[in-house]
C-alpha cells in the first residue's frame, strides 16, 4: 500500500492506496472518504476560485454571496447565517467554510454534520500551507492531477520572478509600506500571502518588525512608527476591497503623511484585495502587476 503524507500547520493531507483518503482541516476535524465529493457548497471565494481553476465546477452546487457575481454558472447562493434547512435542501455532501465561519456559527455546522454532511474549515496562512490546501481541494473534488499542476505551475512562476529579482541590486529595490487596514495603520505580517506578493514583485518590506495580531496575517504598525519610517519608503501600496475601503486621495491627504516620501512623490498604488489576500494562483498575477507599478514597466 502506497502512503503519502503531507503535514503542515494548517492541513494534514494523507493519501492511501487507490480509493481511501483522509483530510484534516484547520480546526483538527478529520474526514476519511473513498470517493471524491460530488455536491460541494463553498462559502469562501478562494475555495470557489480554486475549485473552478482545477476543473471541479460541475461538483460545485452552491457558493457564497461574494461569489455569486463571479461564477459563470447559475448556482445556489448561501451564507453562514442561513438556516441548516437551506443547505440541506440542496443535498450537499461537502460544505467548505473558513475557521471564522465555524467559530461564528457553530450550531449550523453541527446540525449539518448530524445530518451526514461533511463540513470542513480550510484556510492556509503561508505559501507552503497553500500548496497543501490546493492538494486537499484536489483530493476532495477528484481533481488531484489538476491540483498538482496548479502547485507546479505556481512554483515555476514564482521561481521565475525570484530569478529576475536576484538580478536587481538590493540597494535598487524599493522600500514599500504595504497597507492592510488604513484606519488602524496596519500592514501584513512576514510570511503572509500579501508579503509573498510584495517579495515576488521585487519590493522590500519597510516595516518587517511590525508585530502580528494574534498570529494572523495582519500586523500592527501604528501611525507613529509608519511616519518614522517615512523617509525611506519608496512606494506606498494599499490593498483595497471589503477589508480596506480606501481611496488614493484619502492616503495622499492623510494628516501627517507628508512625512512619507512615497506620498510626497505620488507613488501611492492600490491593489485589489481579492488578488493579494486570497490563496489562489492569482497571487502570481498580483505580483506581476505590482512589479510593473514598482519598476514602471
């Protein structure tokens, strides 16, 4: 019997011979299955996008409200606040959520589990966890080969960007403040997906010592620390989306931000939150786009 084990902080994915597989989610719940799931509900846009990318769209019967406009096929639209009956009416065999959904609405997931529906909370926090997460989605949906291709293609694209970055002298790489939440002057923690994007784009984190908030991918910077570093910030990059509804003008006109060289020189760039924060292959697209902004090419 051939045994394959991929153990990471977020996911433990173990494959057994031919027909049996085990996946343990971010909260330690384990499911063993003989055949892939065929009626999947996804309540996180990254789950949805990854399943569609690996060709599992026909197995996807329900999506979150955030996904409703981005999917090309009519699917049921659900949310974690909907009652269990709404989910059960679709006869799903797998519901994919995030840990935050589990913590916020535990009752509905327990009801679904009692009715025989598998519910898994998945969310990678680092690039290595992301690769295992893709492989887990591939195993769950019967798209293992496609998931492996996603991982290999991403690694190849990332290596290409890293090779190009090595050709640039360190002194010529721009110092970048990457804003996560403008209201609280928060950035991203080292090792997070957005910082992977920044590094792949050839930028240097201007505040690498900003402490992570509760082990998340968000880090506290604070206005005082940000302004103190302002003289060496070559570019100010902010994610924009639901988490950070900010405009370029708001950043340019923020009181005190004239101390930031990038703001004074107008080198303020907005990037789509969906591109830089979600664990999907589009992280490479975000890195290429950001590289073009940072290096004017």
